[in-house]
């Protein structure tokens, strides 16, 4: 990165929006995947779409790569800076542009936090459905880029089901409006491919979201099981019974104990617990709740807790959401993975993971979105013990291969990013990847927009993925991890 | 003469829009589709893809057809993973055949666009076509989780997979959904499914004017009612609700809807099981099974009432008549329009003038050659059209696949 280019950026958007100090730039060297680090050539903090355009245009003219960054909570290294590039930090573009209750829409700038959307519309009886556990600290722009999920996406869908339109700066600096505020806009579904493209197609500068009405009734149940097989079978039985709960989450003994030690949610000491939440019309919820209780009993569920009020419901969810961070007490370091399996295969895959735990001697905790088969195995290890980090890495890849063996996916919500790009050929053929590249070049012929992410490249795939460490915000107690 | 791909010379019986294709190919496998496209690319031939043929009248008038590729022999439900609530269907499988098969486990592909006995999975995806229960379940783009496609150059690729949650790689399946066959030939697709409900009830509510219709729908939803469909229809103007859930729940919700109708000055009618099936068939046929121009209009929900009132006036003043159905809460309207072509064209442009880009659209789906010549069937596509054009160019550089049928004439 030449200082002339940085001077040019300062001329175009003003020096107060440009960070060139090497020390300050360290703030941005990683996202939530802190094992991958790289100091950006320069960082900019635009406040207007014109500034974003000016920066992107300058990059386009000078062939300089650029990477958009939201709140930096991503877990796959999607916002990992390019050492010779510009990091476009979107946090100052955090205005709520329009709240349109009659049309059940809200338009925000991408730096607005996920939970802020719900806060803004709650007084009107509405909420924004996708609820990543990081919702206090992650941005709508990051959510759009990752197609983020959350515990309640089982019934309501992911970010892609709730974004109606986006304003975006293309990699040559052109401003475009993808989708809109109406439910359909004619044309190719560019929005469908922009969502989840991990910042590799454009820089998003405004987002229109769909709002949902708060459901009339919510009921939450927790049940304990003596084996993950029983818990897994209960999940299958719920799905087979034709019930789509708002959420079905599972924790195993390791993560239950960790959560108990950390926040004392009063969970039973069991091999597994399931948390099932139903919402919707009162009569329907009541009837389905009885079915859930019966399914739990049929699968030897015990220690059933039914939330009587919001406080008890909150306590159950606190236990669930604290589990991830609480693993820090069990182990100095751990890998987190995000593989997905067909939900009927839960018992067998969990058994394979259990066996791997015994064979490797490393503790593996499981806390995950059981209803849609999205695993989050946490492979614990100690950096201080020689060779354990490498062993843990092997164990973690082995688990990903179990997911692919049963027809699953490398990632359900955290994205491929820099972290799993090298695994992509295990899931997709060269032709599949080349077809995706055709989309890429249609948007970004010069390949300047978040390069070295999502697609396997030799430069990237020489590197060894590193361990998970607590995100700074998490360590500070601002968020728990699911 | 048939070769391995079921390719033969076209005849009068194969004519589309009065144009006889030079070749007709009916491949029975993914490899067969790939060979057909490779061959066509080598010959420099254009390819028109036909599923059930229910929507071939949509899109521009054809001059010639080199190869007509029919998906009819790709008609299998490849896998029904009932424990996972997912299924994979070949593109030529009709929606009705799909749902008959999935129904064995009391599940369904939760889409109800018109003409389910003829419309194929591939055609429904290519047009992102949906029906009344889109209100609850979403459109094809919301339900698709994986796809196998063959590009214009004969290369086969997959996107997504068989799991309901998956963010690995670009969502090419979603990009092809609604692309009107302009980017690739869909060979098979995987969807998340929905359980079939135990019981259903239909309530028909007649209301005297458009503002009342909008007020009734909003009021009902704000009371926690959870219909699977909330449809509009003219003439007479009414709201039709479909409740699908457990028996006791549908009965209760239907009763609430009836009571609310009375308090809005309307007349509610509750249909029993047999009557409701017949009713819904009739509802669909009123717009889709009769002669006339087909328009799809989308407006902002808060503008629904004013749009309906405007339409009434705009049609009458131009000597046009129409029949309308649509999803009230989503504000997606389907119109069958009748009357002089130049007046129809005038109505379409007048309507478009009322709408801001991104906040509404009017697309001409099916029309006479005369009307197609008088109007731009797609209307304005906004500032992303250049990107769409670029995507088309990257997928199909020689523009041989469904030429001119993609959005904006891509
Ligand atoms: C404690 C914790 C818990 C978490 N729980 C969940 C969970 O439950 N579910 C889940 O899905 N994820 C979860 N995550 C992951 C993460 O929070 C999400 O991926 C989130 O969407 C990232 O948002 P961000 O603002 O931090 O984006 P960043 O990390 O800054 O960026 C993520 C990606 O988005 C791109 N991007 C950001 N802004 C823009 C923009 N304006 N235009 C274009 N591209 C942009 C970046 O280039 C990058 O590729 C969790 C993370 C943590 C630390």
C-alpha cells in the first residue's frame, strides 16, 4: 500500500475518515476468528454512501483490494483484512433510515446492530426474526453477508428470508438497488445471491427488512435425556409428527455442566437436554405442546421444566446461550465448528463424535441447533501441551468429514470465509465452484472485493487453521455464543 | 428417429406459439440433458426449455426454435427424506405427482401455483410461481435448498445440498429460481417440505369496498389469527381465508374470522370440506384458466386499497374488464384483463407510472402478440439490469438458452 494512495483516499473522503496509524490499524487485524490475523494497508470509516463510493472507485482505479467489515464478530474470517488493501469499516453508517409499520418494513444502514432493529419496532408489537446469539454486537450488514441464523430460524427462516432489498456499491463504485421494499421485484434474484455472499460481491450501504408481528403465545420446555440417542430420536419424532417448533436446541453433558458452573440455570445433570419452544396461535401452541410432552416421555425424557413466565423462560435461554462462552472454564482453547447434517442422522453422528472424543482423548462439547441439524462441536485442547493444537485441528476436520459423509454441509451459519475455503473442494466439484465464479466475475471482474475468501486459493490453503479464542466482546461479557 | 437423448426432428404437434421446432429432445437423464446442450452449443443452436408447457405463452414471440428441450422424461421423485422433511425431484415432475408421493408421509411441497397437474417443478422454479398459501409458506425461492443444473455449455453443476440450513458457497439455486430458464437448465431440485395439516377450513367474506377489505385483513392478523392463505378476489369483492392446523384450532379460527366479518359490515360464509376444494379450484381457474391477458402486479401492503380502487376506475374508463385474485397481505395481485389491446397497454403504463421502482411492479405474464408489440412486458428493472445482463453473459455468452425469455428480455 503506497502512501500516495492513502493520501488520495484522504483527499477524497477527508482525513478524519481514514486510519493510517499502524498501531490503530491493529484493532482491525482479525474478526471473531482471532487465529487469522492480518493488518490492513489502511482502514476507512465512511459515514455516507458517497464516501463508500469514493473509496471503492479509488480502489477500482488503482487495482487495490478492499474488504468490508461490520462489527467483526464473524467466525470464519470473512472480515479478515487484506494486507495490501483497504478495510472499509461500516460501523459509522448506523442510522435507522425508516420505520414503516403499516407496510411492516424497516430500512437501516448496515452498521445498525441486529437487536437494535427489534428494539426500534417492539413498541409497535413487531420484531425482526433472525436472532444470532451475537445479536447485541453484530451488524445487519454482517448478517446479510453471512446469511446469519439463530435459534429461532427453524420456523422463521434465515436472514435471506427477511431481507427484501439492499442498496449496494458495486466493485467499480456504481450504486445499485437490489430488490426493493415490495415482496417481489421483477428480474433475476440478485438479492438471493448477494445475501450470503460474504462481502465478495458488493459493499452494502442500506438494507430493507421485513418485520413480523409478535406471536400471540410462546411456550418453552426443557427435557433431560440419558443418552444423546434418545434426545436425537425425540428431535426426529417432533419433525415427523408434523410440528415445526420455533426452536429445538440440544446440549450435551459437557456443555450442560459448563453452563451450570457459569450461570446456574438449574439444568438437570444429564447426558443431554433439549430446549423446545413453540409459538403462534394460542390454541395451536397448547395442543402441540401436549404432543411435545408426549414425545419427550416416549423417548425417556425426564426432569421436564416448563417455563411458567418470561423470567423462567429467560433463565432457560440464558443457560443455553451461556454454554458456548462457559466452555472457556472447561478448556483453555477450543475449535468451534458449524457443520450441518440431515436432522434424522443426529444420533449416529453424535455417536461418531463421542467415539472420536474417546479415541483422541480430547473433550468435545456439543451445543447446537438440533431442529435443523446445525452442529456446533467444540473441540477442547490446551495450547501448552505439545501437539494438542494439531490433534484438535485434525479432530475438527474429521467431524466436518462426518457431516459431509451423511450429505451435510461445511457451514450452516458462520460462513466459509478464510477459515473453510480450503475445505470447499470436499463439498463441491471444480465445475460447481467454476459456476459460482461466474457470478463472482459478473459482479467483480477485477476480483478486488474481499479476495481470498470463500473460494479455495493456493495462497490461502497453505495455511493451517488456528484455534478458537474468545472474541473480545465475548470475553468482556457482552455476548454469548451459540 | 430417436437417438439416445430422445432427439428427433420436430413436427407440427410440437409447435410452440405456432412455431415448429427443428429438433425436439426429451432426455431421460441428467447426462442426456448435458449431451443435448453440448450438442446444441457445438451446432450453434438455440434451446428452448419446456416443462409442462403451461407458461410457454409467457415471454416474447418466437421467430424460430432450433431445439425444443422437454423435461417430461425427467419425472421422478428422486428422494423423499421424510424424517428430514426434505425431498429431491427431477425437474419434469409435476407438482401434483410430487405431492401425491410426498402425501404418503403426510408431507407436501408447500407450493400451490396454478395448474398443478401440468406445472412441473422446473417450470415453477424457473418462474418462481406461487399461489395462495405463499402467505404462510413462501415462494419457491424460500423453499429451495439445492439444485442440479446444466449450463448452456453442457457443464453440470450443483448448488446447495440436501440439508435445510447451509451457507456454503454462493446460492446459485436461488439465482436460477425466477430466471425463466435464461441461465441454465434445471435438472433436479431439493426442497424443504411442510407437514400436511390435520384439518382445514375456508371462510369467504364479502365486503363492499377495497378499504374495508384491507381493514378487515389487517384487523384479523393483528388479532393473532394465523391463516395459511388470505386471498383477495373480485367480482364480487371478497377476502377468502384458509385455515390449516389441528381440527379444534381451525374451527376456532374460522369462527373468529366469521365474527370479525360481521363487525366489519361484511358477510361471512364457512365452507365445509368438499365445498372448499371445489371453491379453491374455481378460485384458481377464474384468472388462470380463461382467455385474456395475465398480469402480475405487486404493490406495497399499505397501498393495496388505493391500488384496487384506482384499478377499478382505470379499467372502466378504458373500456376494459378484469378478474383479479391475489395474496392480500403480501399484496401480490394476479389479473386477467380483457378489452382492446391498446387500452390494455395504456392501463399497464398508467399503473407503472403510479409505482416507485422497488415499491411495486406490473409484469405482463401472458399476452396476445398484439399486446406484446405494444408494451414492454417486464417494465423497468432498475439500476441492477446491467448486472443481470452481465450474469446472463457469464452463464450463457452466446445467448442460446431460452433467448429473450429471461427478465428484461435477457
Ligand atoms: C459470541 C458470538 C456468537 C455468535 N452467534 C452466532 C449465531 O448464533 N448465528 C450466526 O449466524 N452467527 C453467529 N455469530 C457469527 C457472527 O456474529 C455473524 O456472522 C454476524 O452476522 C457477523 O456480523 P458482523 O457485523 O460482526 O460482521 P463482520 O464479522 O464484520 O463481517 C462478516 C462478513 O460480512 C461482510 N460485511 C460486513 N458488512 C458488510 C457490508 N456492509 N457490505 C458487504 N459486506 C459486509 C464482511 O466482509 C465479512 O465477510 C456469532 C459470533 C460471536 C462472536
